[in-house]
C-alpha cells in the first residue's frame, strides 16, 4: 500500500488559505467570501447593534424617562433572550429545507422594524414585549449563518471565516457606544425625541438596507444554489466537489432513526456544554459601564454620558484582535482546542484579579483588566467550526447541534446573570467574578473532553480500516489456492492420457482476480 501523500502548503497559504489553490477554485472562493462573509458580517454587526443598544439607552436617559428601577434592565434583557431561545432550533431545522437567501434576510428586516418601535415605548411592559419579539426574529441569524458557512468551507478555511464575521459582534457594541454618544449630543430633543429614542430609530434605518442586500448576495447551500450573476454552474460544482472531498454531507430525509441518532453519540453532550460555558464566561465585561457611572454622585460629575458610553469600547477592541489571532492560529495548526485553553486561562485570571481588587483603589489595574473581560469572546466561531467538522457526516445532525449550542447558551444566559450579576450589586459583583472564573475553568475541561473523544473516534476508525487489510489478503490467498488446485487437476488429467490417443487437455484460464492477486 502506498503512503498517503502529505499536502504541502506554501507560506502564502498561512496568510490567506486560498492563495495556493488552483485558479478556478481561488476565483470561486473569492466570490463566495465576498458575498457570504460580507453579508454575514454586516448583519451580525446590525444584530449586535440592536442587541446592545438597550444598555446604552438605559444609561443615557431611558431609565429616568420611563421610571425604570431595580433589576428591570435584567428582565428586559431576559425577555430578548427568551425570544432568542425559542426560535433557534426550529429555524435551523427549517434552513435545511428552505432557502437561506430568503429566510435569513426576511427575519432581519422584521427585527430592524421592531427595533425602531422601541422608540415609542412608554413603559416597562412595552419594552418587555417588543424586546421578546426582537429576540425571536434575531434567533434565526447566528446558528443559520454558522451552518451555511460550515456547508461551504474546508477545515483549514472554516475557523477564519467563522471568526471573521463573528468580530462584528464586538464592532456592533463599539459602534453603538459612539452612536449613542452622537445621538445624545446631537439629536437629544430634536422633534421632541430624547437621544436614547433616536438611537433605536437610527439602528433600524441602518439594519433595513443590510437585510434587503441579503436577498441578492446571500448564497444557499452547495446543493441548492442556482447559477447566477455571482456563481457559474462550474463554480457551484466546485463547491459540491470540495464538500464531497471532506465527507460533509448534503441535506437528507428526516427519519425518527436519524433524530434519535442526534442523542446517541457524545457530540451533543460535550459541544453544547462547551458552548454554554464559553457564552457565559464574559459576564464581568458588562460591569465597566456601571463602574464608570458609579463615580458620579449628586453634584459631582466625573464622567460624562459620552465618556461612560465610549470608554468601555476598549473591551470590544481587545476582543476583535484576540478573535482574529485565535482564528488564524487554529486554522494553521488545524486544531480548535489550543486557543480555548489560552483564552479560558486568561479570562479566569482576569476574573480573579477583578474580584480581588477594591473598586476605587488601583484604578489603572482595574481599568486594564476590564479590557480583558472579553478575551474568550472570540471562541464562538471556533467551537461552532469544531461542531461543523465533527458532525459533517450528517447534515441534519450538524444543523441541530449548532442550533442547540447557541440555544442552550442563551437559556443559561436568561437567568444566570440575574443570579450572579444582579444589577443592584453592580459594579462590585464579587460573586459574579468568582463564578465566572469557575465557568471558564469548566469550559476548558469540556474542550479537553471533546478533544479526547474525537481522538478516540479517530483511533477506532484507523483500527477499523486496518482490520480490513488482513481480510483482503486472505481472499487473495483463497483465489491463489483455487487456481493452484485447478492446475494440479489439469496435470493429473494429462498424465492419465494415453500416447496413442491425442486428447485436448483443458488448460484453466486464470481469472482476473487471480492475476491481480499474483501481481500483487
């Protein structure tokens, strides 16, 4: 048996993975990146813009104008989370049957219109209801996009794509802070509307055009995308062939046996907890804005509204940088777990330092470590890339597990922050910082459990392949023995023939199997 050829990579492929591919494949991937990643990044940016604006509006006048108090901001956030949780699994199962290029942009237009209606809210109850509906519409986006990305890209390409568009989750809150500052300073009172109301209106006007763009440039799956101005028939065939090469299956029929199979393997039991723990491992990031506001007392303003909204943006800047580092590192070494260990350890140390540092002593230290509170935030794309890779053999299971990861993460997020980060304890939240350190430690444990079980499956697969070799060899020997017996029988007939009678001696024709066996 010949040794498997090891693929050699040029140094340029480590900078960007398409640069050493054939020209036709490179052109195809350029178009796919330009369409899919552009739309995904813009939409995720708008999603986080709409998701973060409630906190910016709260500290910029909404609390006072609507008479909000106690933990009501937590409840408003939880209402969004409940809607977000309910819609994810049904949406990701539907996306295997209906066109992503229609379903995802349509939901984006709906959530952007709902966001604008928040400007008309008069009380706490209205905020709860509208935020629930916004969350329900937004639930379609993230797991669906991760599923679609996992349907087009190979292992050395997937981590970067999953993380590049995920950086928009950091850019959205950054832009929201600047936007709220501009709305408060420039539009507060215009047409009788408070600055925080203008924030919701502007966010909606930004998001609607992005949703409409998605109807034109969002691709479907390799098996359902039609030739268009963006992709030729030959390029779509390249996309199909690439997925066949790595064993990533297209949609298939739903059966009860298939659905039961979602729960009979280990994948859902390690990948889902891994994602839950990651998603709830950055709670201290929300405390900085309250810490800055706590410096202000009646008659003494230390930080203005603009400063309170913009100074915490360094948290998202650090997240963007670390996310891209994790993405390139993971694809280059073709392993997802090392960035998880680094980010988990870094985040755990950050939480311990914040818990141990007094609020108003060592201000510089606390400021720096607040900026480190989202260093684990870039792991989302890597975890879901891992889920896409480990379940590529079953399209429906892949979609189901990706949706479950995100859904159960937000199920926890619906109540856990209220328990460990209650608003009435901000910004000290000692127990929240300690609990988050433990969460990051557990996240690393599940990452290692996933690694162990995936390696175990690889070993079993190698043993299974190796066990087929002796059986093939034994079949060859059986063919050889049967051929030898035929030859011996022919010789015996020849020796019994008389010299006076010429007899045609049958000479056995060797089968093609025997010839192959003897040549081997």
